[in-house]
């Protein structure tokens, strides 16, 4: 299901998004980030080479795995949790929590604005 909570049908209205639409592994496509919006693609996306990318895996049971580049360019992961409240996505991990406004979501990409 395609959801664009702030631009649905050209209107400026928010619509709730469901948890099922976020389950999966999401990797930051930093080449597409713009104007404070972070773009995440599903793990099936063919990314260009990079020295590391932020990622998260959101599971249906509310658990999460977060990933980020480590000091030696190898990935570092941590267990956490996540929740969606309306159009606000919160991911908690050992390093803290991150809250995002969901601008767009479908099966292949997310557009998130950090709060």
C-alpha cells in the first residue's frame, strides 16, 4: 500500500499509517536525502557503493535491529524496539531513540523527517 501522509491526493492532511507497512529492513539512501528528509529503501534496492549506511530492521512484534557504520567501516548493530503513532515513527536502541515524521511510505521506500 502506498501512503503519503502529508501529500495524499494533493491535500495537506495527515492520514494514519499502519504498522504492517513498516515491517522489513530499511537502509538509508543518503544520496537521495534532501532538505532535512532522510530516504530509506528496502534491502532489495541496488545501492551504489558506500563506506557505510545507517539501517534498521523493524519486526512485526515491535522489536528492531539498528545498524550504522562503525569506526573501521564495519557495521555495528544493536537490538531495540519501534512503534508507529499516526505519522510518527519512534525507534529505540541501546544508543538512544530517534523519532521521525513519516512523509511517505510504500513497500520500497520511506521518507522520514527527524524530529
